[in-house]
């Protein structure tokens, strides 16, 4: 599992020195890393890079991504596309074949609902005694509905129908998401999921973590020869990495949502770690963003037992494992795509 470098200083300059990436701020070196140890380079804001570094990254397969301070994707610099053209052609054919697409989408939607349910179950198990009777009742009702939704995917025979089921699961989950926030601070109240821009602190944190997860999912798919633009659950749209969004659905509750709740509930983030912008959006401060990135990298190093592979791997490799199994399914090596269900 190679590393991703995150550059958060807007006045940073990135350059190549021999076989190393060097980060400079105001003319002073702030860090360096061997290029052969890197998988990705993510910069926020207006960080610049030398042509020599961009060429070296393209040649080494290191993707350079530019994001705005909220983590919203702006642009990518990458080298020649790798991967098996035969695998991509199969991917495109399957994406246009409803009967072959439905089992893949069914697994993704069922896994997402099951993982959302597990987030709620863990909250009830670990903190049910302190949440209060009303909150526990609401969370338990949502847990039962998500269980029912996961089961109903088995009887849903179309992609459009499964998209509707996925939307219902999201509505149930986010309706009680605020009850998972144990900090008694009005600043962290969560009413509804908002994206562009995020309209409150919790949405800003979720959006930022989803952007990090999206970067990792896209890189995993490309590493295994798949086209991240052509998905199964998410419809094709110019500029949208639909397959990366598909893969994200299974992993959002596990990696992003749980981390966001932990950072807030453990008071690792406070209300003044966010900036309220004049246009109405909310974003993390520079210092808070760095702390979230450190927590994100630590979360990816935690080990789990993969339910299908029955092997212990870091969380950061789950996206790669899922991308590999999707590629094997499309090639015909696996009868079905085993979506990731967290236990």
C-alpha cells in the first residue's frame, strides 16, 4: 500500500529533485519523499508543480489531483492510461446489459444498506445506555428498516428499481444521522445531507472525507485496469467517475461516516475548526484539514478481516480488493461480485 501525499499549503511549490518529490513553502523545504513510494499526490487550493515533477509522476503512474479547500475535485494530471483493453470492453458491454448489471448493482446497494445498519448497530451497542430512550427507539427503528431494505434488494429486478431502494436507504440513514452525534453542541446539528456547498459543519466534514475516499476508489479501479468513468449504479455523465462512485457506496459508512462521527464525538474537532463562508457554505480550516487527513491515513492503516477473502488487510486496501474482485467477475473468474459488508 503506497502512500498519498496531501499538500494543504496554498503557497506550496512542488518540484523534483533526483528521484524525490520536494515540497517547498516560501522558498523553504518542508518535506520530501521518494517517488517510488508514492501512489498519489493531492493538493488543495493553489499549490503549483514543476513540469519536471509532473512528467516524472505521469511516467511513474502517480496521479496528481487538484482539489479546492473543501475537497471538491478540480482537475487531475495523469500519464498514459494503463489496463487491459479487453477488460474495459467487457466492462462497457456489461454496463449496457441490464440483466448482467443488476446483480452487481444489487450487491452494491445491499452492502451499502447493511453497512449503514452496522454504523447504527455499533452506536446502539457501544452507547445505547447514554443515548436516551427516544433516541434509542428511533435508531432501532432505522436499523430495522435498513435490514428490510437490504433484503428487498433480492426482489428488485431492475437497475432503476435498485436506485430507488438505494435512495430510500440513504433517506432512512441520514434522517437519524444526527442522533449518532453525541456532542451536545448546536454547531454540529445535522438536518439533511447537503453537498455543493455543504451548509453545515457535519456536511462539510462528510464531503471532505468523501472526496478523499473518491480519490482512493478511482486510483484502485485504474490500478486494476477498469475505467472509473463507466459505472453500473450511477448513470454515465460527462466528467463524473461513475464507477468510482459505485465503489464508494459500499465504503462510505465504514470509512468516512464512522471517522466523521469519531472526530466529532471524541471532540477532536470543535466548532471553530470550520469557516462559515459569505456565500453560505462551510469548510474546514487549514489546521483542521491537516488533522482530518492524519486521522484519515491512520484509519486506512487499521486492519480488518475481509469477509469474502477471509484475510486480514488494512482498511486502505479494501478499495483495491473490491476493484480486483470486480475485474475478476467481469473477466469470468468469479461467478458474482462480492460486495464489501462490514461486520
